[in-house]
C-alpha cells in the first residue's frame, strides 16, 4: 500500500509529495479546488491550504478532508509526473 511520507508546499496550490515507494511528484490541487465542494472550499484560503498534514500516509486538512495517497500516486503516474528519488551516498 502506497503512503505519502512527506509533503512540501511549492507554490499556489501545488504540493511536492514523497511516497513510500521512493517516488515523488508535484501535485496540483487547483482542479480539485475548482469543483468547489464543501470540503475543498476552505482550500481557497492560502493560510488554510498550507495547514495540510499527513495522517496514516494520507494528505489531510483539519476540516476532515482526506486525500487517498494511492489515488494521488496513480494520477501523478498517469500524467507522467512521478519521479524516482535518487539516493545520495
């Protein structure tokens, strides 16, 4: 099972996500936010957006929004935006 191991804010609504399979990708949440559902509306606020956290490998916000690491990983792979981390000796 894929988990998110680390998340970093890059710009606007883009997070760099690191996964348990030694891959990473830059995930743009703007398309999700554009849907304007009740759970994603708060992400329009810059300060709120940056208050993401990881819980059991999922990307979360305090309003209960939880994004599946497996789905994010698949989307990034399908968009060819998934990269393998290189180990530095």
